[in-house]
C-alpha cells in the first residue's frame, strides 16, 4: 500500500526537508478533520528601506526562482506518475450488500445508507485511516512489528415512528469491529447535558454480546471491516493523486 506517508518519506529523502506530522483526533468530530501545521521560526522584521530589495534584486530573485520551481514541478510530476503507475486506483464501489455507498471527494469520510426491515434506517459514516497500532509479528523467523490501520465508524439507526435514535461509535480494525460508545439520541430535541451512557467495555459480557449481535444482523460485521479497509486504501490513493495534481497546477501558474 502506497499512501501519503510513502510520498512524504520519499520526498524527504530527495529534498532533505524535515517532516511535520499531526495524528488525527478520535471523537465524534472525526468526520471533518485533519490538519498538519508546520512551526514557523520567529524572525525580527525591519521595514528599513536600506534592507528592502531593489527592482534589480527582485528581477534576480525571479530569475533564480525559475530553476527552483522547475525542480519542484519535476518532483511532483514524477510522484504523480509513480503513484498512477505503481498502484493505480480503481473506480470506488457505489454499494456494499444492501448499503448505498456515497464517497465524499476531497474529504476524509464516506457515507453508507441502508434499511433493515420496513421501519429501520441505517446510516454509517466512516473515516479514512485515522490511527494505527503495532503488534509483534508471529513466527520463528519474523522480525519487526505488524501495523494495523484504524478506521472510525459512526452508526446511526433510526425508527420510522420518530422515536429516539441509537448511535454507535466504533473502531474498525482489519479483522474486527469494537464498539466504543452507545448513545440514545433524540434528533429534534436538544438536551443541555444528555446522559450518554456508560463506557461500552464496562458492561456485562452477555450485554455486549447481545448488542454486537444486534449490529451483526444489520450488516455491521467482519465483511464490513474488510470492505472499509479496501475502500479506504483506494480512496487514499485517489485523494493523494488529486492533491498532487492541484499542487502541481498551483505551482505551475
């Protein structure tokens, strides 16, 4: 899997620029996020006319900047070609089992909608990869650690009679779904300090098992884990190539 992390590492090797990394947040606001800020070095700035460049200096700077810009464009276009040829993305799926899948271009989420029976509507919002964990590899000749990517999933289940909705905040790993929180929400009524329920992991085992089965029969299961990870790997490549093309267009102007 060639992601934006691979792009960053290979670009750093060529340009020797220090990386800036900021992990994604994990909360209900996960579905519109992702920032990476680079610290700026503080400098003393003076407006003395003796330090301002002359017109001739501006011309020299512009001339010297052309090879620099050409080099940046060459690096970006080489990366676009590499990403497009080595791991070309495919057309995203528009459905999964009984769910319609809606991609959100230039955003880090997708939306899935479906129904269960005649009176239940299910809406799911899944992030792109927003975290990871490492596990020791198994085997006699294994070395290093195994990387497991994480997806946050919000599952809303509502009834046609307008009663309170059930909302699940889940962690999706490649081989399992973990329920983190279970909420009861009334969409048309705002409560100042609603009771959000206990931590799901603190509930009795039998209760947890019953809730997991409740989700499983509605399609929130191991097959969904596999689908989401495959979908997000493809989306990551699509968004990366589009990002590179926009960067190329901006610098080329």
